[in-house]
């Protein structure tokens, strides 16, 4: 028995044994829980923020869009493809793009001059919205045939 695995064996190794329908169910539950969590958090925090009326309307609209995006992503969870190992496909690329946009937005808002704490919170909610956009594009990406099946 060889103690060292080849690069191909290492990259295609299944780290957590899980079947695709189970992963899709978990994704659906998580997305619906996120929708409920964002709605509850927004209903609690937005009225308490020191915002002018136009910013408050923007906050409620953004919250509604984020909640709707979580629900739509939950409904699209049946399109999620579970790959073995480190496979880069359209879904993974769009998820990575969303993560980079989220981090870039947060870092950019953190360096903005004259931004209030309430505006920073709204900016974070907008960053979540942009990340969810990329996530949904990834779920809608054309499904490719899996190799080896």
C-alpha cells in the first residue's frame, strides 16, 4: 500500500460522503432559513436605524429583494450539482464571483469617508443581495454532463 496518493486521487477524493439529493434538500432548507432570518433581522433592525425616509424605503426594498432571492434560490436548489473533489464548473465560478463581490463591497464600504453606521448596514445588505444574484446565476447555469457516469 502506497502512503502517498497521486494528485488526481487527492483532487477527486470525496471528503464528505453525501448524495446529491440530500445536498439539494439541505441547500433548500438553508436558503429558506436564511430568508426567514433576513426577514426577522430586517424587521428588527431597520426601524431602529437612524435613516431618512428615502433610505428607510431603500432598506425595506432591499430586504424584500434579498428575502425573495433566498426563496428563489431555495426553489432552484434542485439544480445544484454536487461534484466530487475540487471541480470548477459554472456554478462554482459564479459562487466564487459572488463571494469576491461581497468581500470587495464590504472592504470598499469600510474605507468610505463620511459613511454612517446605518448606511454601512444598508451597504452590507446590498452586498448580500449582489452575492445572492451571483449564487442564483450559478444555479441557473446550464447543467453539464458529469464525466464518469
